[in-house]
C-alpha cells in the first residue's frame, strides 16, 4: 500500500509541477521614475504572492516612449498618460489598455540632517531658489521640463540657471547629486525624491504646483499579457495603497 501511495504521489507531482512552473512569468516593465519607488516597494510582496518576477528598466517619463520605439522588449510601459496614449496611437501599446495608477506633485528635498528651507509660500519658494548654492533637477524627465518653465514664469531663469545640476534618470538618480554633496536641494516629482539618505521638505506651493499622473499600458507584443494584467491590477488594489501614500502620491480612482 505504501508503494502504491508513493507512486500515486509521484504521479500527482509530475502533473502539477510543470503546471506551476508554467504559471510563473518574467514581467518586463519600462518604468517612469515617478512611480519607481512605489513599484520597488510592492515588488517583493507581489513576486512572493504571484510567483512572477519583475524585470524593471527605470527611466524618466518621456524616455519611456523612446525606449519602446527603439525596440526594447516590454510587457508593461508606465509613464505619463500622454506618453501611453502616443504609444497606443503608434500601435506599440494595446488600445484601451491605459490604466491610470497614481498622481503626485512637485516637491523639494535635502540631504538627511541638512536644514530644511521654507517653501510654504510663493515668496518663500522664490527666496529659496535665489539663496541656495545649487539645485538638482531631472535632466530629461517631465518634472525637470516643468521646473524650467516655472523659472521662466517666475522670471528667475537667469539668476537660477548657473546653479542647476541635471540629474540622471534611473532608480535614485534624481537625488544622487544631493547624496554626493554636489547639490544643496533637489526639486522634482515628490515620489522620486523620497529616498534613503534624503529628507523630504514639502510640496511646492499650490499656486506653482503641477500634478503628474502615472499610467500603465500593455505591450501589443507582450509575451506575458496575463501576468502583466495581474501586476497592474495589484497596483490598483488596496495592497498597494500604503506604498502609494507613503511616497506622497494619491491613487487615481477609476
């Protein structure tokens, strides 16, 4: 009887094991930096729960389109809504698949332990811009482009331009000049400037604020469409809410 039972158990394993392996997937994601901290935070739990693995390429928002059009393989693209819409129009992302995940504003951070400047009003923010010695900002991202336009609007471009340090894309790239001591402050997408070794000061004043939404879309040539949908559903679920709120973001409701 023991031999029979053992044989039966082996038979079950031979049937179920391949099925289990077949369910796991490597999900390739091209990810705009603003949502990077949230995806990084939920990655371990999602991988443990689903059995899938996330293969993430971190870039700035506008670069997502360039990476996709350059031929990089992906299952999910995450960027600003207009970028995802353009990829849909170009046939790279499945029509109707755009899913808005979360939104965040522009904020300011300093190195941990450094004095936190007052940016509670427009006048205080302008004073900070003219008094600090160096300012890091996104070199290619949407927050950097907005900041440059904001300097024009405040008529401070000529005064502030010499202080600017363009930060690279990628995980932790935006805060790297501050961590290295090259920049006194960093201005950018709030969620992207809340990293270890960095103290978040505040969002810039409402009168100057620019809210960015981050949206996901599925590749039209995805090798893992089902797994990709599972991860986006996870980002939209209550399980991701703590990470979204911790990174100064707000979920976008359906």
